[in-house]
């Protein structure tokens, strides 16, 4: 072991150990008593353009807004040029690009001075495969020393064969023939104490050279390494390390190994012990071998800190109650907030328009999902599926009772199970009998899969399911086989990857019925959601996960909350929208590309409307719209792809989009539609934000979303926010706080956000923690969605939001509809005045407002502005 690697291992190990937690073990869905519970978080996307010092300067504004906790994107050292931080290369160091540990601590100190905590996003599933390779020294060590590396157990790969590095622009034979590989000696950054090393160069790429091979002829030297340089197209078929989905530049690590957990979490745990960090958000736990085991280990290592897991749940799926976390990061709430504002009556008109333009009938959503899954199984994830089938084949070949199940049949069963799965994964721990719900999910998948298999393959399917559930099969010794353990784990990991790439990153770009519903964690097949369904779901979640997170926009959402709200409204104006699109298509027929793909076109029209805000502070631009359309079309994988882009057709599409965005004729038509829908759009935007801030648990405000934004999928949603300019958020909030009336929808939303965030800060126990609760408030109409947030089972805050405003107006408004408020005197939060409890007319309580929030006048949880800052720090720790 080299001195440099020794030092790295020592430094990682000294910061924390999986076997010796720094805190007493704790498990539960609320933090341990000594830990802080966030109330309202504000997500900041850090990087070169938003450093720790920049974030520190924003703390006073965020405190004024009502935020109780900063919520930071990953803070550890990432690959060169990273724009998001999820491509970590060094777990031992805070990002120097962001300002390093000193500036992080200064940010935390400033937050603490304002009574705020710090939540940090961590990435346990993978590390980057960077360019040059030495930026990831653990991976560099494995590439250089193979099985002898002290980091040999870090990465999820087998060292029985060379590690595939598919980075070459052409096949290896041509690269060698053209002398494109060069050998040089250099001091490797981070390993200066080792002096000069031999390094193999391929343009910007750099790879270590195994000791003693540097004098060999180049073609022999290449063959003698612990890695295999290969043409980039080889990756999808022959990759032999687990990736983050199908991203070859993100290599999975085995965080389930104690040394890997200690090395990859040491600094984070140290920062928590030092009080710099108070809570954690865990990225993509479904990629891990044992998510529940990892989260238990993390909860114990932190002594029961507040932890949110980025778990994508199917509509009827619940977070495993055995997980010692506060809950999810909020996607399960986000899509329900949207679908509450979707009019089910618009489904047919929008479906007919989609069929006319894109050629998809509304009933075919599940077919599109199936097609997309099969494509990624045959394409970008083929290597993972083949590897799983070979594991099963090797396992069954060892037993005379099982060896007649062929590799072909085993692979066919695996494929059909993956296609049939309607959840990201099940949770089976090798050696532990699965619960009945887990077994039922996999058995239901198997019954759907059986319909697509040959009759003779039914027995093989039953065998595969039994293996994956850990049930007795074959000879007694088979149950202890390491290959069986690997098969159980690999299937669950591959299932998550196929679902993510097939559904969210493919089918969601193909299904254009109503694109606001094709959101991360969403349920496009459901279209609209009733008030009763939403209340029932909220009540269930509140009872089990009172500190879960609710969000409406994230760094991963395909459209920001305001874009989705504008799109939601289309269901209420479906006939008018259809007529508008027919007029726009006719007036732009001469400039519309003849070979324009129908799905891309329907997506374009909806995107144009969803981002239509020419008079706002965040107007859409041709450059942003073009970049989005290219990304979306490549994700569709129909007529252009990332690996084989059709540049000419892409240019034609973006030229057409630019024409639509800049045409005065088109603008006039869209402005008329905007005027028609203005009241509904305003109501949907404000209602959605109010729900995100009051429905349940910890509320998250994504950077800039306190006003309206036209954000699309990343990197567009990571654009800079204007905080300090003349028209920036700081000045706007100061103006509103002087008593000035909002002058625009932007300021309406900022006013609502600040007042509700401040309400949360003043009454934290009403919104988070075991004293909080949820209760449906009776109303006589489905157009009002009303609930109370409880404090010790007593209603303390009442929220009423308007639903489906257009339908309500068509019926003549509230008329005689009423609401039954809890007894007592209630103060308006968003305007002046009080309301008495009991049955009250909605026309008087709500009137023309999109949102009404009432706070109990004599609440024991309320705090005055003067003592809030001091008391809030106390009650949330």
C-alpha cells in the first residue's frame, strides 16, 4: 500500500466508522430529541456561480422570507466542471470551487446566527469516473493496482476481468494504428509524495500504468493493465461495473461495506458532530444493495438526525415503514398537488389532440411505457440485464434439479419481470424472509410477465421469482450460494434502473397527453385526482411520516411548478386549447418542417404555453427553448438520440420553435389565450404553492420559486436567480414588507410564500413533529380543498384552496356553498380580518381569493416576531 493511499484510508477512517457510531443508535420517523427538525427549507444549487460565500450573503434575506433551514446541493469535491455536485470524486474534502471547508463553516455560522440549520444532500450510490482519471484517487488506485488496491472493495465491479473503460472515439485497433495513445511520466495531483508516475494518455483522458509494464510495446502494455480501453459504443453491451442508471461516467460504490461507508461518510459525519450540518437528504437510495440497511446504518451513525430519502413511489406504494428516515423528498406530494388542479373533463379533448398530432391514443400510455422499457433493456442497459441472466444461469447450472432452465429462458423471464414491474424495486434482503407485501408485489409482476412468455417458460418464471424472494429451490446448498445473494440484489438494482430510464427518461417524453403530469414520480395514467383521494393520502402520510418533505420544484423536476400549473389549466380549457393549436398550425404551416415528429410537436406546443410569460422577470428565450427541445427529443429516442443525433432535423425543430416564440402573430394568439385563462392560472399557481407550504411535514422552497419561473429540465432549472438586482427578490420582499400591494403575479406569489413560511416558523409544532396533525375540513363543494393542521389534535391552522377555477366560474361561483370551520376565532394570514368558527358561506370566507389561510387567534404554538428568532432555534433542536 502506498503512503498516499495509507493516508487517504486513515483520514477517511478517522472521521467515522460504520462499526463504531459516533452517536447512540436511534431509529424512528422523527429525529432524536437532541437533533434539529427542519420546518421550511430553501434549496440552493451550489457551484462556481453560487459559492458558500454567495449563499452566506443570502442568509438574512432567507431568514426574512421565513426559511428555517438552508438545503444545500452536494458539498464534496466533484469532477472538474461539475454543474450539480452529484459526480463526487473526493469524499475527504469540501469543494474548493464552492469555497472549501472554511467558507462552509462560515456559512453555517451565519445560518446559526439567524436561527437556521443546514441540510446537506449526500450521494452514497456512486462516484464520478472523471477526466483525467486521477481526480478520483480511489478509482485511480483500483485501475493501477487491481485486486491489490486498498480500494478494491470500493467499487461495484468484479476484478476477475479488466475494468471496461469505454472512452475511445474509435475501435482500439484504429487507436493503436494511429498512435493516439501516449506514455509519459508525471507527478499525479494528489499523489505528489510518490514522485513521477507513468501515465497513459488519450487526449484529455489519463490512466495509470501497472508497475513494470511501462517498457512494453504499446499494444502489449494496453493488454496488461487492470482496465480495458474500448470504443465508447462498446459500453452499453459489455460494461462490467455498475453505473448510475446508464451513465458510464458515474461508477457505483459498495457503501454496504463498513470501510466504504466510513471512507465515503467520514467527513459528512464529522461536520455533523461539529454542528456545521444538522440534517441530510440522501440521493437515490434505491441504487444501493440494501437501502433499508444503509439508512439504518446512517441513522445510527448520526444519532437519529433528520434524514429524507429521495425515493420515487408508485401511486399506490408506501415508503417502507422499517426505514428510520423522516420520509421522502416530496415527489409523492408534488404530483398530487398538480393533479388536484387538473379537470378530468379535459382528458378526452386533450387526448384527441394528442392523437391527431402525435398519433397516440389516450388508452396507450401503458403500451408506450412497455415499449420504452424494452428499448432500454435492449439498448443502454443490455449489459446489466445480460449480467443478471448469466448469474441466474450459473446458479441454476450448479444444481442437477435446475440445470434444464436455459440461459435463453432465464433471460426472457428476467426481461418480462422488468417490463411488468410498476415500482422502482422491491426490498428483499438475502437471508431474510421478505414480508408478505413485498412477495405480493413481485408475484403480481410475475403474473403480468407470464402473459408475455411462452407456456413452457412458466416453470422458469416460477423458479426465478422463488430465487429472487429467497424461497427454497433446488438442493439445500443453493440457499447459501453467493451467486444467489448477488442475483437477489442485482435484480432489484436493475429494476430501478430500467424503470427510471424506461419510464421517466423515455416514456415521459413520448406521452404528451398533458405534459405537466409526466413529472418525476408522477402518475400520468391517473390524469386528475379527486379531493377525497388527496385527503385520504395526506391523512395516511401524516400518521406515519409527520416530518416528511413536501416539494413542488427540485433540481430534478422536468418542469418547474409554475410551468406545470399553466399546463394543468389546459384541462379546463381543452376545447379552446385545441382550437388555438389548430389556428397556430395553420398560420405557421409554411415554416413548419415537413418531417416534424408529432410527439416532439405536441411537446413543443405545450412547452411554449407552459413557459409563456413574456412580461415576467423570467421570460423564455429561443436559446433556452431550443436546448430543452433537443434534450427532450433525444430522450424520446424516436427520431434523434444522444448517441446518434439527427442534427439537421434538430435544427429544423429549433428554427420552428424560435419562429413560434418570436412571431407577432403567434404572440397575439397566445396573449389572447393567456388573457382568457389568467384567473385560472393565477389560482393554480398560488394554490399549488400554498399546498406545498402547508399540506404536511417539512416544506421545501426551491431557489427562486418564491416567485414565478419558466424553468424546464436541468440544467435550465439551475439557472441563476436575481436576488440583489434592482428588480431582485430582496428588494421585492422589502417593498412588500412596507405594506405595498403586490403589483404582479410574481409579487403575489412572493407575498404568499413569505407569509406562509413565516407562519410555519412561528408555529413549528403545528406543521412538523409528533404534535402536528391533519384533518379534513368539511365543505359542500369539490371546488374547495380544505384542511386543518392540528396541534396536539386541536385545529391550529386552516387552509382553503380553490380548485378548477374555470368550472367553478361556469357554475356561477360559490353561490350557497359553505365550509364548517372549527370552533374559535380565526385570523386571516394573507389579508386582514377574522372569521368565527362554525358553518360559514364560502363566498364570504374565500370570495375571489385563490387561497385562504386562517390561524387560531389563541394558539399556544404562536410566537411574536420579536421572540421568534431566539425561540425557533430552541424548538427545532
